[in-house]
C-alpha cells in the first residue's frame, strides 16, 4: 500500500555582507618652537676686605730700621746732644766764672766728666709683645638680580587627518525556496 505523501523541500534565504574597513591616517607635524630667554640683569658691587699688618715697631725693636727712620732718629739725637752739650758747656762756664767764690770748680767738673755712664738693663722681649699691629676691615658684597621672563612664541600645528569611510554592502545571496511535491495521490 502506498500512502500519499507530501514532500516539502525548503532552502533558507542567505544574506551576504561584504565590508570595506575604514582607513584613518593621522600625521602630527611638530610644533614650531620659538623660545627666548633674555639674560637676567645682575649688578654686583664688591668692596674687598682690607688687612693691614704693621711690623714697623717689631723691626725697630730688633734695630732693623728703614734708612729714612734711622737718619731721622740720628738727626734728632744729634740735635738733642748738641743742645745738651751747649747747656753743659754753658753751665761749666758759669761755674768757672764764679771760681772766685771758692770751691773746686775744675776738680768737680773733671770728676763729673770722667765718670762712666751707668746703663740700666732689664729683661726684654724681642720683638716686644703687641708690637705687630693688625687691622682688618671686612669686605662688603651687594648683589641685585632681576630675572627676565621667558618669551614663548611657540606655534602648535594642527594634526593632518585623512579619513576614508568604510563601506558595508548587504545583498541577498540566495532567495528562500519552498518546493512542495505530492506523491501517491489518487483522485
């Protein structure tokens, strides 16, 4: 026995999608740099320190004198000795002038003039303490600085952008089908 049959054969519809990807190119040119830094204005005033050392007294205490100083001292000593000699001779002359008053003026003068001079000596330090004079005046320093601002004339560059759009294409690759057959149908 043959039974009637219905045969159905179907195929689905197919969609085809093709796409072209988008393309993007970006180029960034470097910025045009223009930086200027003016020098700072600076004023420096300096007075140097001053150190003075005077060793004159120390050298003179060791009898190491400058020739001008030695000449000056000898001239003063000679002048003083001259005045003392004139005073002594004048005094002795006055004494001899009054010889009639009695006394032994000549013997006294001879005795005075023949005595050895007595020099006093004591312990001394060469050079004596504090004979070197030291004087120091410290220096001074004045600094005035005025910084200058940076001059910035930099110009940025815009990026160069090239963009190509992508594309999506959709189409029907295959239509849907439905085939129906009938078998063993009797009428």
